[in-house]
C-alpha cells in the first residue's frame, strides 16, 4: 500500500482545476479506490474549508456548491491524523524554524516523516524542506 501525505494545495485541485490537476485527480482516484492511503493532519479540514471559501469569494466556485465540494474532498477517503499532543506540536515548531515554514506546513512534513510517507504538495518551500528531510515528494 502506498502512503501519501496530501496537502491542501493538491486536494483543492479536485475542485478548482488550476495546475497539476491531472496528477491530483490520479491521487484522488488512488485514495477513493483504496490503492493508496492519503494521510492528512486534522488541520487539513479547516485549510480545505478556508481555501474553498477563498475560491468562492473570488468567484471561482459557487457558494451554493460548497457542501458538494466538501463531500468530494471526503470521497478520497483521507485518513485524518489524531489531534496533536504538545510533543508533536513542538516537532512542528522545530521543523518550521529549521526550514523556515509555517507551523501549518510543518504539520504536513512531520506527518510524512512519522508515517514514512511520500508528500504531495504544490508548495515549493514545503517540497524543498521535505527533500532536505529525505522525504520523497510526488512531482506535481
């Protein structure tokens, strides 16, 4: 089984096709079909909601379609990580400081390290940090 940590930048491509949508769709199908386990930190739920809200405010998606879009995100069957304890939060901050990331992005990196998973992201800075931590990244 392939284990992939999926960040919000890739997941929202399932809704708003901007860049790397073909590969993002392949990841969706892999999660949906059970061919891969897509891991996400609990934060992912809020980040996806926030991203969809921003796309709605920008006119990219209709506000009335929001519930359908949120269901689409869940169809990929993401495995939502448990809420962090203080030790895991300290790991995020350490990674964030070391690689000049936000704590949000560091939570994806920490999850990839802990799960020994590949990382799927469109964020160049996060990808660079993952490579420095010897985490394989899916080229998007």
